[in-house]
């Protein structure tokens, strides 16, 4: 069995006991509303759409709970590759990740950071090529995400992706550098 951080287990339990149960309850309420005979067809259609959306969100929450609880000892490079693959990006992504073993506490954050940076490049920067590198340098773990887009990795009001990345990096005493020149180069060192 994989070694799991107590934070991951606590978060999985909190998600299950909190948000997941709230979503189940919301789904039941929507089912009850759909069962009403006096419901107008437009209202029924809107409630049904909301019910489907609750099911989609519940599936995503369950997947997160499962991932938190079953975080295997799969190497970090394979975890990053697998998570980026779930984005189903139409943009070509070249991933060059060394098989390194950083301290356990930073692995989950590195995976989240890599995914968020790639998501920024595909969604906001309109990149046509993305490169992801993971390597070790002077006993530190380096993650670089480069794209040829128009600056997706920028702090903007109402968007919290880079804020979350900055918080994750700072929590481990790391650094985040973003360079906008012929695309974007985001470098995380932890």
C-alpha cells in the first residue's frame, strides 16, 4: 500500500463527508422537484439540466476523493504525464520528465502546478505547442512549462490558478518565475 500523507487522507474524508454529501442531498431535492406533476415543461427541463450537472460534479468529486485516497507510489513523472493526458488537449504537448523522487510532501503540489500551467497555456494563451520538463538540479526539483502562446500565465482579477500555484510554491519555500518572451516560460523550483 502506498504511503499517504495525512493531509491527503483528511482532505479526502472532508470532501466525502462535506461537499459529496451536500451534492447527494441536492440531487435528491432535484429528483423530488422533477417528480411533481404540476411542474411546467420549461421548469422540468431546467431542473433536469441542473440534475445532470450535479451528477457531473459529483463524478468529479468522487474521482478526486479516489485519487487522494489511492495516491500510488507511481513515480512523479508518470503522475504528471497521466494528469496532463486527462486534459484531452488538442495542443501538442511534449513532456520530458526525469524519473526523480522529490520529497513526498511536494509531489501532489507539483502535479497540480504542472496541470494548471498546461491548462493556462491551452485555454488562455492560445498556445500551439507546449513543453513540460521535470528535472533535478542541485538537490531541488525543477518544473518548467513553456508555450508559444500569448501570455496565459498572468495574474488577472477573478482568476485564481496562478494564485494557487504561487501559494503551493511558497508553502514549500520554492520559487516561481514567469517569463513572457516569444510565449511563456514558467519555472518552479522546490
